[in-house]
């Protein structure tokens, strides 16, 4: 072999190796190849509620039985607990696959920034939404949760005051189904504050907030008349590590949290 040909061979080997490495990093297109997930799209095959069949079993993979069903509590701020409670509780604001915050029409007809200076946000509530005991969900539930979470009362053992401490007042609008939220200072991420809502019967009292929901949720989001879903009756079986939620004929089906599966004979949170 000539000296020139030998040098060519030496140069080719690193180039071939580099090409093989690049193809391995980029992934193949053949059988078994992993396709990159597209940004802004769900990977859980979400379906419209109208297409869901009545009945089934909701199973959530959790690390253990929740220490509390109050996600706002210092001991409740965990991903597992969030998945469980958002399948039971009202979610006035939800997030699309691309991260856009939108009003959940089951609870809010609209949410609007009605003033920039001072910053004022107006929530128009869905008048048909109610708690599982039949009590309407009103502006007072929003005010009560703000008072519990804004650090004004240290007896509330809250997880974080994210956004709540920036609110100066929550007042009644034109009726009980409108909440006018005025901020004491500018807060850009205002849409994320009420991602979950609890009843004033829980948030209105530190004892109920701290310990009242340790074993089970005392209320759930009853939803809209004429639809079927969560119940006003919760039956706890802690020894069996499960919480059974009975069915009520006139409530809405909740959206499924990420990773949840529907199976025949609906029960929530079985482990």
C-alpha cells in the first residue's frame, strides 16, 4: 500500500465512526425506534367527555395513601395528591397541552383581566356548578380560599402563598356568581392561582383546613345537573388503602388527570 493510500484509510475510519455515532443519537426510523414527542400535544389520547361511556373504574398510580386530601396544605403539596384531588375537586382554571391556561367551562364562564392599573380580574362563575352536597359554588368560596392562603393568618398551615399574597381583595360582583379579584401589586401569572378550588366550609376554618380532610374529602365538585359523575357520598376504607366514591345521578364527569386510565366499574383512587 502506498503512503498516500494509507493516509486516506486513516482519515476514513474516524469519519465513519462519527457518522455511526450521529445516526445512533438521532434515532432510527425502523421497527422499535422511539419517535420524538411533539411539543404542544397530549400523549394520553384525550377524548371529549361526550364520547366517554358511563361507568368504568379510575385507577391512579400513587406512591402511597395520601396523607391529606387538602392539596393546599403544607403536607399535601405532592404530585400524587394533586392527581387524586383534581379528579374530584373543581378545577376553575386548567392548562392545555401547550401550557395555555383556559377557563374550565364547568366552573367558569369566563375569566378576564378587566383593569391593568390597579390589576383587576373578574371571574364569571357557571351558575349550574355546585358542591356534592348541593351547595352552589359562589364567589365566597374564592374569597375564603384567598383568606386562607394569603399568610394573613399563621394558623393556616399552607404549602405556599403563590399569587394569593398579591391579592388585595376578593369581592362580590354583580351577583353571587361573579368574583372580582383586585391585586395589591402586579402579578403576571394570575391565571394559575385558582387551579383548584376548595369549599369555604374547609378553607374558612384553620382546624378544618389543617386536619379536616386528612382521611378523606368531605365534599367534591358536584358539577352540572343532568350529567353523571362524582358523588356526594364518600366511603373511606383506609385499611384496604382505598377511597370509594359513590355515584350521583346528576353530576358532571371530571376530566382525567395525566396518566389516569378508565376501566369498567368506576371507582376512584383504589390502591
